[in-house]
């Protein structure tokens, strides 16, 4: 299976922490190989902040463009690279007003539960159900 390309999403969101935890738990939960498309300094800072430092290696936009010559999916991503190099901030107050405050779960527990559900889904061939 070729490696997955994962984006960290909104820099002010939880995407970097989710990616870090998935990387740290990949062997225990049989996560397929992946690479993260994100700001390397942001990832390093977030990893340090949650006490799970990871080794970050960068490819840079030039290398991504070069590799995209051989990857249709990466070529599609390269069209939105400018959107990932500028900071974005969202105000979630309106969403919280509609749905209430979100339940907080540690990244490690939440990601472990998600990876377990995916693993169970693969083994059983059934759909993934929602629930604690």
C-alpha cells in the first residue's frame, strides 16, 4: 500500500496533535504509512507541548512539486498549497452556541479509540458505529 498523505488541517485546530498521536501509535494500531503535509515548526511545537516529541523531516514545496510529477493525488494537493502556507483562525463560538461545548477527550485516548474502531472495521467488514 502506498503511503497516505495527511494534512494537519486548520493550524489552530487539533489536526497536528491528531497526526502526532497517530504517528506515535502507528505500530500498536497497525496504521498504514503516512506523511504529513504541514508547517514543520508548528508540528514540532505541538509535539513538544503535548509531551510527545517527534523527529520532523521536511521536503519543502520544491520537493513536493517534483514528487507530484509522479503522483496524481499530490498534483491535486499542490493546487491548494498556497492555502496551507498562510495562517487561518476560526471563531467556533457560533458552532458552540448551536451544539454546546464539545466533550473533551485526551488526544491519545481519542485516537486510540478511533484506530481500534478502524481496525475492528477492517477485520469484520462491517460499518463503523458511533459511540463511546
